[in-house]
């Protein structure tokens, strides 16, 4: 008879990472309700709040005005993504001295694989990691840890007792040890999947547990449902290695950054940042998508344009495509955008390209000589930026975008490279307070 799945995964999730990082850097902020905002504006919202603010009812995403209505003396600081990335790298070194890090899932989440001996240590191992972090950094920088047979269950455990929590989920305790959770507390149960589960009569943990794997696949509409079922039941689900499909960046625009000239300047900077990343990975793109959004939910307030061209890697080709998209936006966009995104996709490497590419034009009036020239220009500019700083030169006018960090903001699943940062590095202890 097959034995119960063993505990083999540890999931570590930092608590309110951006806010905790600022409290670590600045001891005067420890113990105080703190909000981290993306730019120095009274009209922006918190991208992170400290545990002290959460305890008093302020959630991440709250506007400055709403947060001050709840906590009049709340402190706000401006996000410093480069400082958080440097701290993240130092954190990985500390964790790695105790356990090898198998996967970095985000700036504040990592996965470790456990041997039977390591798993047997249980909470003692988690406490050892926490003590090493506190000693290397400060008590302000805390994490929650889950240990379980699979990564999904370990992540659930890490989220069960935040902040500074620990949970050990063993196969023999399933599903009863999770019965107090709502289905939406589980990673992978989105609003849409929750609605599908409800339509199938599944409304709680027990009902989810009793699903057959093929039924889960049917509800999800693909193999991901069966993978979820396996992980939920303590069985590892193999996933194929994902292949990058696009390079791009998006930006929520502040109120004073929504004029047409500022929106277009932001789009150009987002594109140039994406193009530099594409070249660092030695790839080309064949398509560009420009998109605008007003608000957060209305499908009627979205607009997009898609342009294609022969596989390219130079800024000139990309900027010409973007110019066509911006021209179409000026003619047909019917709202003032609150957010903009630019994506390069249709990715190929030189090895994937047939000889026809290099015998044809990248755009009207271009030839192979022109293509090579502009590729050399882009490569030279990349090299000079790396040597003399990201703002040493630019393709076109040097355009400042409110909030900085264009193309270098931390997003879930993406941690910027050092080469993504355009401005001079911030000093860890140099807290940047909101001036409003």
C-alpha cells in the first residue's frame, strides 16, 4: 500500500516586504503604521502597508486620503525598488547558508526542497531561518514559513498564520487542517475558478477535496485543474518549463501624468526599457502591442493596438512601430488613459530565423545595410549606458517620467536586473518621505 506523502517543501513568504524593508533600513519607522507609495503625489495609493497599519484597518491599495482617514498620523514613504532588490539578494545568501533555495517565486517568496532529515526538524528549522534573518538584518524584517508535502500546500501554510507565523501541514491531517479556510484563500482559486467550482456544487474545502482529478480538470478547463488536484492532495505536479513569450512594461499614470505628451513619453520609455531587456537575452521581436486603460474594471474603457514587422532588435524599428500605434491612439482613443502598457512579442532568436529575414526590409525603405546599422547603434547605446550610466544618452529626447523606475519596478514573478535601473542607486538608509 502506498504510504502518505512526506513533507518535502518549505515556502518562505516575507511579511509586508516593502514596508518591512523600509522599517529595517530606518529604525525610527519600526512599530509605526507605514505606507509605501509609488511616487511623491497626494493622489496615489499604497503599494504596501506595514503590519501595524494592517492591524488598524488599512489595506494595501488604499489611497493616501483613505489611509489618513483611518490613521491620521500614518507615515508614507516612496518606494525604492533598487534598494529592495539589493536587500532581496542579501536575503537569499542568508537563507542559502541554511537551506539551498530551489525557486525564487517573487521578490519576497522562495521555495526550498527538504530532505527527510531537514523535514524532521519541523518548526525548529523554521525558527533557525528566522533567527538568522533577524541577526543578519533586524527584527523588523520578518517572514512566515509553511512546510508541507507540496509547494501549493507549503504556500498555504505560509499564509495561514501571518505575520511571523509558521504552519506544518502533514498529509495525514488533510483536509481537516484546512477546513477553516475559504476556497479563495488557496493559491490558484481565482474569482473565475471560484465561480466555476460553485456552479459544480463545490463551496468549501471538503467539497474541493472530494473532487475527482478528471472533474477538477474539467472545471479548470485544462490540465492545470488536475495539477492543482495533485498538489492539493500532497502529490507533486510536474510542470513544463515556461518559455518567455514577451517583453513589456505597464504603468499606472498619476493624475498629473495623463496629458497626451506625458502619456506618450511614458510609452516610449517603457518600450526602450523592454527593448534593452530583449537584447540582453539575445532575442528579436516581430510584434508590438500598445494598450491603454481607464479605471480598473470596465471592459469598455480599454484600448489596444497591435503592429507587426520583420523580426527586429533595434530601437529604431520598435520606435517607428510605436509611433504608428500612438498615431492611431490620437485618432481613435476616446478616454483619458489611467494606465499604459507596451509589449514586444512574437519572440525569435537568430537561430529560429530563415534566411528570408535578412534579405528583406524591416520597414518601408530599409535594407539589410540599414538594419545592421541600426542594430549596431542600439548595441552601442546599450554599451555606453552600461559604462557611463543609464542616462548617458537616449534615443530621442531625454524624457523624465513621474515616479521614476520606468521598466524597473518590481512585479510579481519579475525581479528587475541591476541593468534595468536608470537612476543612480539609492542609499539603503536614505528614506524618501512623501512631501505632501
